[in-house]
């Protein structure tokens, strides 16, 4: 059994030397809530749930330190990772092209696999073109940071992914965060701030990665038209998950692709690869390809990864029963959790299923208690989520079975009060001066 405890540098030992320079500033700034949480966990003997090493492809189960665990921490939503067809095509491409693109695609890194992948996603969305970045995070940061500037304005959902927020900040545009999934609040901000800026974009996700809920995309489209905005939809967690065939939130609502200016998704989840893309008009894609820093100044995606993602997309479209299985097991999780008194928050039953426990330390102890029982699920705590909304975040896959769900959730019900008791006792003993 793995036994790791938190061992951060303490405030007492983190004294800067005269040679530390700016490094000391980083140490000082690191003494924030998460660092205090880590220190508290170390004192309480909490095992560190981070950075465990998986010893084979992580699917419904995973091998960690020679022990098999139920695994709820994989983005392999459709169970396609390690599919023999993907392994075969990757082997073939590696023999011919190796494992590196070798350069930025703009100056010498273009390979057939890149354009084939981009054409496949343009066809999937029914748009003119697509650009593939080597990183999903970089796709958002570089696209928003490049397209918009100080004359513009960006309106983003309060729970938008870090990459979207960082891209908005990089752009220098005015930035307004609207209440999560609240189109009335968005419209108030559009009324107040849109007219003062040249260009505007509304930014949302197709399926929110922390809460597992879906935006009101038809209303967002109506607002975009009314206030002359662009619209970017990040489908990192909705591609392969929503819709009858996994085509995402567009298929879920039955809307035309052209109603959204930029369709974005990562390739590391249902497509079981790495990277990200923006799909839209040919003019937009050409502009990004010749100026977006995350594309122009980054090495191109390895051709083996491009080939793997394209094959995963092909399997998804050929086998829509994978999407149906994922949706069934997700709904089962939602219903079973509710039936035994667990709080799933705003989750709608699509792949991302949180169990809210409130307190960050409780979430950490609950995760480690489940790990001891052979169940791997990660805690999400402040500042990744708002204070008081810590949770265990379960990722469901098409290869999970109902008995997997029952075993994990029954264990949560048993271990949750124990974790709460441990944290409450520690605080009673130490917050009254008994250090």
C-alpha cells in the first residue's frame, strides 16, 4: 500500500538567503490557502492523493503500486484509449514519421496527419476549417489572447476553465465574469458594457468541468446576435459526451454549427490524445495559423498523436453505442447518488459527476479513505472551486459498470462521516490553542 504524507517546506524553514533573489518572493506568495491546507494535512497524517503513478492504461480500473483500483479519474469517456486500431495506426505512423513533428508547422513541421485531423473536425462540426494546437490549454490562451485586444471586451462564465480566463487576461480586453449559467446576468453586463468596446466575445463551456452541467446555448446564441458578439464554446468535456452520436452540445440542442463562431475542444479526453483545436470559418483559421503565438511559435503536434485522435474520432462515429453507454452509466450514477442522500450539485448526469462535501479537508480525507479501499477518485478543493464547495469529482466512462458505481458511492456514504469526524476533532483540539 502506498504511504506518502504531505511534506511541504514550512514557514519556519523557508527563510530566504541573500542569494535567493526573486525566488524568495515565490515562496512567500505560495503561503496561500492551498499551502496551509497541505500543511494541515501533513500534521494530521493525511496521505497525499496527488501524482500517484498508474502502471497501465487507466480505464474503469487502473493498476497503482501493483494493486488494481476502481478508477474514476480518467478523461477516457468513451473507453477508446489503448484501442487496438489506435495502437496499430500509431505504430505505422511512428515507423514512417517518428515521434516528433520536428518544428513549428509554419516553418517546416507540417505532416499529412495534421491536415487530415483538421479536416475531420471541420467536417464533424460542419464548418469550413479547423486549426489544431499542440496543447488544449494553449489553444484557448493563444486564441483569445491573439484575437482580442484593449479595444475589445470578453464576457465569460464565472466557472469558465482557467485556460479561457488566462486567454482573456492575456488579450488585455475588458473582462466581465457573469454568474454561472445565468443568461440574465450576462445580458445585464452586455447592456452595461458592450457598446463601449469595438469587438466582443461571449465564452462558455459545452459541459462544465467542475459541476457537470450544460449552458443554455440557444439563449447565448440569441444574446450574441442581439449584442453583436462572437461566441466561443469550449467542448473539452462535451465532445464525445453530449448528443446521440457524441457530436457535443450542438447535437444536444440541435443547432446549426454556424451559430457559434468558434468551436473549441481538447483532444485529451474522448479523443484520448493530446492537444486542442478551434473550428470555424476559413478566414478565422487562416488568421490564427499565421499569427496565433501558441501555433506559430510552438512545435507542431506529433504526427502519431494526430493519427491517434483521428482514429478515435472515427471509432466514436462508427460506434455510437459507446456514447449511449456513457450516458446510461452517468444517469445511473446521478440517480443512485441521489437515492442514498449524496449531493451531486448542479450535475445533469453526463460524464462529470461531483459529490459535494463542502469542506476541503473533508474532501481530502475522504479521497484517501477511498484510496485505501481500492477506489481512486480525486478531491477538488479551494481555490479550484469556491470555498465551501469542495467535492470529489467522478469521471465516468463507457466502460464503467453499475456495480462499480454502487461500490464507490456506498463507500462514500460509509467514509464521509468518518472524514468529517477526523477534521472536526482536529480543529477542536488545535484551533483552541492546543498546538
